[in-house]
């Protein structure tokens, strides 16, 4: 008889209002950057998977787009993708930012979550900048609306409390073989991940000036003999008037975006 614990593998859907810190939390759980983080709401476009390991347990994190009241068709598509991710999950993790959270954004989420059969976990973010009493009061209030299996207080930014939460999530995963190799952290290919990093810098440096329909298209991604990477990407904007915004004066803005993306 072997003492080796059986492998477990399951899916955790990470949901929350825009900018609750979902991408930052997924990156913390995985241990490296797999999801785009930006101060601009709704930047998690695709359901990018992060794959977190804890001993013999593999957790596939479905980093869903922010679920919010959809106005446009693209937004509605993002919202339905988010709920789709939650449907096949073994646990649903609701991340709440107690500092910036608007109640009207949270209500529809709580309502829909209350009717779902999966084990639900409440995670209150930003313990590093929040006072304890209001956090506890908020946790109690939300627990009266939804039957959460567990509640955690974390800082997605510093990692505080994330280890304990990861351990608890691992225990909820069903026994079964791993779906991905041990060294795989995301279902995105390296070239797509590189494009995501550039897109993050676009949003970070241009903030309000750039609409969501801008994209980064991978063109070349090759390993050189010296071990370095050569990456060519094309930034696609929706309108000609947005070109000078991305380029900046004398090409300074595009240069800064490229330098910041290379550092990542």
C-alpha cells in the first residue's frame, strides 16, 4: 500500500464585479503572471485559465470576465461567458473589493449565486488597506444572502491570506487525474500570453484614452539560438484617430509600452 495521496483535479470559477482584483488573485494562486491586470474595468476579455498546484491537487482557475449589468452586446457576451465558466466549476469563488464595491453591482451576483448548487466561497479582498470591523460586518451581511461554505479575508496584491485560501480550495477538488502537465500554468500559448502582457501595458499607459476594441495581434514568436526570444506584435485600433494616441509624440508612447511589456 502506497502512502502517496491520490491526485485531485477540479475547476474553480473566480467571479466578481469589475476590478475586484480577480486577475491579481489568479496570478497569486498560480505563482506567476497568467492573467492581465489593469486599472481599467472589464479587461479580462477571454476566460483565461490559470492552473494552480497544491501538493497532489491541480486547480483550474477560470478567470471570468467581470460580471456586471451589461449595456452593449459585447458586454453581454462577456457576462454570459462568465456564468458559463461558473457552470462547470467544482467551486465558485466570489471576490469582493470592500473598498470600491458598489452595492448595485453586487446584488445581481448574489441573487444568481444563491440559486446555484456549487460550493460557494466568499473572498473579501484588500485586507491590507481595510479596517477589520467593517470587513466582518460585510462578511456577515453577505452570508445572510448566500450560503457560503467558507469565507476568507485576503490581499490579492500582497498575497496575505492567499495560502490558507488555496489550501481550503484544494480540499474541495474531487479525486481524479490532472488535466494538464505539471509545468503548465495557463491554457494560453506563450505567444498569446505575450500579446496579453502588451495589451495590459496599453491599458495601463493610455487609461481612458483607449477603447476596449483595441487588440494586440501576435505576428512572430521565435526562440533565438542564444536563448532569447524575438517577438513581433501588431497593435490594432478601431479608428485611424487612435493611431497618434498609441504612437505618442515622436513615437515615445509606443516605445514606453514596448519597454514595459519587455520587462514583464
